[in-house]
C-alpha cells in the first residue's frame, strides 16, 4: 500500500472514531453544559395536577370478580389505543387482572379463603421509585419523569431491544410484535397509536394529569382506586396507607413500587 | 493480503457459494421479519428474548475464547502458539461480527440503532456491551491484520501493537463479563441472579472457543499445506479440559445453592429446564443431552490416552461445543424467562423463520471466517511452505 492512501485511511478511521465518541463525551459533560444551554420550556396547563411522586392505592376488598375490573380495563384500552390481539404471545396489556398467587408470588400463602384464591387482582406498571427498566434502557427511551415520578416511554426513540422487559420484575411491559393498528377497536385521535417493534406500558395517564383529570381507571373505579401524591402527608393515598394494612408487589426487590394494595 | 481471499480452488468457491445461499435465505426471511415485525419468531410477552440473544451470548463466549491462544503466546512467551494466534484472533473477529448481527436482527426498530450513540446511557449495561464488543472487534482486526502482514513481510510487527495486544487480553474477559452483567443484574430473574454467572460464562467460553479452534485446526491441516501443529492442538485440548470441568463444577455449585436453600425463585427455573414444571418440559431432553455431552467431553479430554488421539479429541470437541451451545444457546435464556415474573409458564419455542435467520447469521460468520482463514493460511503457506 502506498503511504498517501494509508494516511487517508488512517485519517478516515480517526475521524469516524471521533464522531462516534462525541455524544458519549457530551453525556459525561452534560453537568457543565446545563449552565449554558437554555432548556426548551413546555407550557403547562393551569389545571395540570402535580405531585412529587404519583401513587395509587387499590382497595382489593372492593373488587370481587372479572366483571368489577372490566370497565377499568376497557376505558384504559379505549383511550390509549391498546390493541386486542388474539395471539396470546403478542398480547399488549397495560392494566389487567391476575390471580393472587400470580400478583404476589412471594406472598402466596396456602389455604387462602375461596374468595382470595379465585378473584382477580389489578396489575399495572408500578411506576417504581427505583425503576430497573429505566436503568436498563440503552437510549433513555424509557425514563422516570423528575417532576412527578411517572415512568414514561418515548415510543419514537425506543429501538425495541426489550432489555426493559427483561428488567421489569412485574411483567408490566408489552412489545409490539406486529403492527398493532389493525387490532385497535376504534382509534382515539387524542392519543398516539404505536408502530411495530416498540415497547409500551401504562403511563399513569400522564396525558390526563396534564389537563387536570385523574387517571381513567381511577375515574372509572368510582372510589375503589385512589390516586395522589405519596410525598404529601395530607394526601388521600397517605391517609389510606397509614390507616390500612397495605402490601406492594415484590417489595423485597427494592424497586419501591408506587402501587399499594389494601388487602 | 486481501487478494489471497479471492484466489482459491473450486472447492473454496463452492463452499463460499454454499454459505452465501444460506445467508441469502436468512436475509430474505429477515426482510419478512422487518416487514411483519418480530411476531414471526416464537418470542412472546413473557419470553421477550430468545434464539437470537442466546446465540449472541454463546458467540460472545467463542470470541472471548480466542484469548486462550493469545495469552500464553504473548504473556508466557509460549512459542508454539505463534503459529495459531492468528487463528484465534480471526475467529474472534468472525464471532463478534455474528454477535453484532444477532443484536441487529433482534431489534424491533433496527434503523434506530444509532440512538444508542446519540443518547448514550452509561447506566445501561447494553451501552457498555456495545463499547466492549466493538472495541474487541477493532482490537482483533488491528492486531491480527498487522501481525500477519509483518509475518508475510518477514519483519517483526510494529512496536505500537504491543500495548494493544496486552489490552486485548483483559478486554476478552471483559466482553463476556459485561454480557453476563446484562442478565445477572436484573432484579426478579432468579435464574440469572447469581454472582457466578460471569465466571460461568467465561468457563464455558474457554471450553467452547478453543474446542472450535481445535476442530478448525484439524480441518486446516487436512485441507491445506499448513499444519497448525500437534503440540498446539494438544495444548489447546488441555485448556478445553480444564475449562469444561470448571464449567460443570460451576453449574453444580448453582444447583447446590438453589436446591439446598430451597428458594423457589431460584429452583423453579432449573426444575423447568431439567425435569419440567407444571407439565411443561420442552427443554428437558435438550438439557440432559447438554449435560451428557459435557460429561463425555470431560471424560475424553481429561483422560490422556483419549486426548492424545486426535480422532477421539475431535469427537470430544464436537461434544463440548454442542453441549455448551445447548446450555447457553437454548437453556440459559429461555430458562431465565420461564416461569415469568407472574410465575406463569408460557413456553418459548423458536419458530422456523427465526431458526433460518439465525442460521443465516452463522453462515455469514463462517463466510467471513473462511475468507480470513484463507488469508492467514495463504500467508503461512508462503512463509513456511
């Protein structure tokens, strides 16, 4: 090889290395960059509901059968364009019912009452305070919103690696194994539909909170679900946690789920 | 040196064409997957990683296994390996290439892959895995190519390569360690959540990689004028013997901890794989076959009389390669996902298109490997022949 060609190749190699390395350095240098850059401001609605960490309390004593859960699940599926796929492998689920020993596999005692053994428990994303899914994501497509602790998804950034699904100890995440749009009963234009190849999950109705509405399931539950700020000592959820015996799913893993169950 | 890869016998072209056909079939099916989505695989909501990621994990091991010839040669000055280090390095290149391709075909939105660099997330192990894998690929390309070129020209390789060579040794360990960390740091996945996962990965890697290398050496001796050498093959065989023993030992440690502690979260996955759980047991025959193959491998490689017989050694290497592949390429991933976090069992069985796409990736790797080995052997024949 003559030396000038080698020189050019070396330069090309070095410059491509520099190009790929730049965003990495940017990430590490972000702290300093903050001071100079002006962040874009998103105007908030005056009606927006705010909290340090949104939390949900589910009063399981009030739910007795699939029938009781149905309206909650239906309204969520409807407003979030959750598709209904017949193939169980491709299912998309945001909120659903599961038996006691599946919801709380670590707490599944034997000889439970007939009722507890057979009735379904509501399960959904726990919006953990230490979410393992957020740690796992290689693109920050899933992130914990600092302003209110909701674990959100950016459907447009997700590369579909499904590391978050392996990381979630609650099976709360679903992957679009195929184009979901043909399987949406009626598309609601107020919420984005997803494309194939991305992960999705419950978002605690962040789009409703932004305009002053409680999550759709909470509204549909007519008082059986409670929603509020975990860090406001005066909030309803805090009062319920204080005055009732509550459990959370897989507490021992230290993810600090924000969904509490009164049992 | 590239010209050596395009001048070959009819047999060489025939083999390359055969591989290209398999790559082509895999590619066509991949186009189908791009169009339909990952739904054409056997993956599900519960088992969200499968055959692709399992093969990726196994091949990271094969890539790391190359260090078992590099380390004795460069660190211990074990001269005999001078003849075969290039084979280890080129095997690493082809393996990492397969790894990267397996990651690509596993992505739901592969065209967004650059998001990993645009939004780097140092808290994600996948971010580090990308770095160590690509780094290892470049290290091996630079080292392998330059050392071989120097050999061809009859000069000593460039001085600046030495630090890179030294770095490449711990780097090989790092690629499989970081790959194990993808799994073992996840809360709520009892099967993977063990500090011994990275050591276990490494031990199976140092068995599978050199075992494949021995087989490749035997093939090269038969097909070309270059003889990698009896001593070299025997030394590699001892490495394989130690590594496969350690691998089985680590697995038994795992079994003891899980079953003596009697913690269901840890036991259930092993039960599912080896005896079946709640009536589901698709992997049971495979896992016992894997265990049996590894035991056969131990007997044949530890025993000097069988190890020294190259025909028997070849059988042992095939057994070890197949056994470790089933262990890591089938059981490790499916077993970790079953039962699911909600303790449900939805068995994962790879689909036909999924297997064909995976075969295409393997064929692509062997295509590159054949071309690289053609170059390496060509140079060796020139210099020594």
